[in-house]
C-alpha cells in the first residue's frame, strides 16, 4: 500500500482518492478551494455522485482518507502524486493547462524523494513531457521522479462502478519502476483480470482523447440519422437497435436526443481539434461532430416552436436540467442552452430537475424553479423532457395531462412510446420518430 496525494477534488480527484483509500492506501486529497476542503473534512461531498458519500465517510472514519489545502504537506508525505485538476477549455478552444503546470511546479519545489507523478487530468499529447520539464526546472534536489499518464474513464452518475470495474487500465510510462508502482496501486483490479495497456506517455494521452471523440461521434451520428428519419418517416429507435446488434458497431451511445454535454465531450473534442491544428492536420470528422452537436439543441427548440406556432408568451416546462441522469453537473448541458433560447424568444420557462434545479436557477435568469414535475407542468402549453431521469419513466401521465393547459409533450430523449402517448391523448413529439396526435 502507498501514501498517495491527490491534487484536485473534483469528480475525478475525489472519486479516485476515495476508491484508492478503499483499496487500503493512505490518501491525502488537496485542493486550493478552502470551502470545498472544509466541507470534505466533515464528509460533505460537494457534488452529487451516487455512492460516493458513503465511501468518503467510511475511509475518513478509518483514517485512510484526509483533506487539506496544503499541497506541500501532501507532496512531501506521499510517494505517488495524482494530478486530477481541471483542464477547462480556454477561449481559443484548447485545454487550459495552468492548473496542471501549477501542480508540476509544486512537485518540483517539494521533491524530497522518489515520486511517481500520475496525470489523471485529461491533457493533450505532450503534456507529460511538459510536466517533467517543469519539475526538473523547479526542483532544487537531485531526487529521481517519474511522470505517468493514467487517463480516467469515469462516467458521471456511475463513477464508482467505473472505477471498480473498468474496461481497461491505461498506463503510459517510460521506466519499469513507474509501471511496477502503478501495477501495485491497481493490483485489486488487475487480480480481477482487468486488461492493462502499458504504453508510452503520448500514446496514453491520445487514448483518452480518441476514446471520447469516438463516443461523441456515435452520438452526433445517430442524431443526424434521427433528423433524417423524421424527414423520411422512419423510426430511429429501430434503426439504432438494428445497428447496435452488429458487433462491429455495438449498442452504446446510439440513443438519439438533444446532443451530448457535460465536462468531457464538449471540451475534449475541441481540444483534440486544436491539437491536430498545432500538428498541421485538419481533423474534419471531429469538427463535424462538434457542429452537429451544437446544432442539435437548437433543433429541439425549433421543434417546440413548430408545436406551438410561437413560443412568445407561452408557458414551457423544461424537465431535466443536468446534462445526464444521476448527476447535478450542468456544464454545457443541452437543457440550459435550450431554456436560455426559449427565454430569449419570450417564453415563460418553468424548470424542474431532481438534484440540479437550484444550481440551474442561478444560471437561468428569468426561469422559475418547480418543486416537482407536477408543479412544473401546471398550466404549461408544452412539457419538454431533456434529461431522462428514471422518475420521468414512472410519472402519472394522466395527472400530467390534467394539469397542463395543453397536452403537448416534446420528448428530447425518447423516454416514452409514441403509441401509448397518443392513446393517453397527448400531442407527442420525440426525436427521429413520427409524431402522435392524441
């Protein structure tokens, strides 16, 4: 077992730290956000992720997990330093590495023995080399160190399960010593026959971006097909199901809808395009993926406009605000862009989300927050489902219909069956399927 320092306590850092502590390691999580650290010291997780609160509580109580703002203490008292800080998109569309560089300087300034510095943050190819150079330039000692690329593949809403049962572990390093340390850290997973990809650091860095770009491509592709299905009268759900049964394609990420959002796909696709531009290559497919995704949420607003004739002065219930279920993450969420566009067009917007409503309210000036679905749809001219929360699948739809001013639903995630919605008396419009007039 190792003494491990995790720099950054966002989704990746906190999940990684808590799960590594659960493996029996001694983990110190450090962050410059004093309020966040104060909350974590009393076991209050600052974001919604199923199962994480319990793991944090358990390992704090057992003395294996601690939190601090003192990065010097974290580095000096650890053998392995995970870099899990944010790499937000810059104004130019590339990854902002300023936080990564700050951690690298801190490692160099506090290098007091051999360290393995592990980049969990999603970074462009060549960043590990940059980190290595910064550590060498800032270190006043001759202590050896290794820089490793170990990209994360955690999905918000199922991050704990993804950490415990990963499809693969990617380790990019240049020394056997570093590979051995990483293999020991992940031994509980390796013993469960989790595939391990050992490669060089630049290849490991590219694996993460290539994976996210391909998944984003599948989403944009099926959304394009959905739009065509609507135009020719086909059913995209059947098209996607038949496609997914082909082993060469697979069924995942073929759900038509309002497009992807969140903290990864939007910024990672754009960062990959910038990486290609710097390398002198035009990444045309990924550029098209980005363009389709940005258009898709606007097409959902146009769908609402077609249903109502005009949205000006109409009451619209926007149901589901987080970019996906089981998270409160609103970063680049389609629902936020859609609500803003509806407000700008003069609509009265009522919102509901099981966990992200209050947070979204601060981002949506002019929209109201509802206590539940029924409060949101009361008096609405149309209800727009944007996030497929499980509670939406079991709604009392008769009650929804009675409360609405007009029984019209725009289902941006194809939650319901069109035939049933027609039988219930709704005017029902989904994505890539023929509308039903109740």
